[in-house]
């Protein structure tokens, strides 16, 4: 995850919390955190980047709606990140 932006990491966290969320679901959830509208021109290119990195799978829910889900590489990235964080933060 070291090559991801903070926004891309936030996308991964939201995707991980849902069972195959749509882009709209991801956007709605992030808007709660950011307290501002997430523009489609920011959301979808970043989701596509995560797909290109192999961290997220993109599929179709119906003709108009895609879903996003973490791949095994995405889960592994979370484990690696958590391990790295834990060496600095002892909660």
C-alpha cells in the first residue's frame, strides 16, 4: 500500500467493509467521512487504478452498475500495512 494515495487507501477500507459495493455505495460512504461530495471524476479513476494494481476486482451487478471487491492481493496489502503500523503504534 506504500504506493497508494490516502484517498486510494480510504477506498480500500470502504470496499473491505462491504460485500461487493457499487461505486455509488463507496462514494456515499466516503462522503460521510470527508463531509463533502466525492466527484465521479475523482472516484472512478482511482477505483480503476486499484483494479489495475490488482488490489480490487471490478465486476457487473447489472447492465449499469459495477461492484468492487478486494482481491487476495488487496487483503494481503491490508495485512502488510497493519503489520507495518503495529510496529509504531501500540494500542
